[in-house]
């Protein structure tokens, strides 16, 4: 029988987490046959607001796209409204929350089909709230996405203006129009040069 001294190996070291978030939380995207409550489509046919694609990559410290990240977003509809119940979400045609993994796209992008959000309140710029989960992160990272064609509103937004001027661009998605489809594109850089601003919330 072991003595207490022989069995005391000290504290178990921390272990990295993942890469299982995307597989478990976006099952349909990864080809699993069990259901999921949310996917990359936030706006249904009758949603209020300009239809957009919100897309980008999650980039590691070496500048490489991460193929097993999970990105979650939440946002209001084009009038700045969040549905308060399931019935209201169905009536609005807007789910307000989405999830996308980066492992099924050839370029390791996340792609959301949504509407451009309206401002939630006076003095606040339209934005999308973002959570990133990935291998090695013990806690998820919080950030925001603002829009390049909202310069006046961005200049008045207290949260964006609290970010050092030289780093604000890391939070601003660029508008692109191709074949009548409006996209906003942004890369989320986890560390290194051009690291995205993350918030302690």
C-alpha cells in the first residue's frame, strides 16, 4: 500500500482545452447527426435590416489561420432590437445569436448570414459582440466588430473611443460588395502584430 508521501505528486499542471468546441456546438456544420440550437444564420426571410455576410479568419501569433476555432456573435436587428422570447424571434425573423466554426471552410473562415445591426441606444455605434473559443484558451475572449462605413457613429462610440487610436482598426470590419452581395470582412488576431483588442468583461 502506498504511503501518503509516495502518492503526493503535487498539483496537476494546467492542460489546454479543445479542439472540441466547434465539433460539439456546431454539429451540423461538421457533419454530425445531432441537432444544435444555433448556427451561422441569424437573419431569416423577414428580418429587418440590410442583408450582409460577416466573415473573417481567426489568426494565431505566427500569422496562420486557426482551423479549429469557434466564433459566437450576438447583435440586434437593423432597428437595434433584440428578440426577448422564442416567439418574438420567430415573428421578427431574427435569432440575434450565431455560432460558426472555422474548420469546414477551405480558407478557415467564419461566415455569418445576418443583417447589419442598428444602434442599440443613442450615442452608440452599430456593432456585433463576439466571443472566440479555441485550443489553448482556458477562458474565451471577448471583442466587438464595428463597421467601416459608420465613421461618424464610430467616432462617438464611448467603447471604441476608449481603445488607443492606433489599435481601433483591429475592431473595424471593411465593407465589400461583390455581385450584389454585401460583406463585411475582419480577421481576429489572437496575438502578435496587429493583435485584436479584447475586452475584460
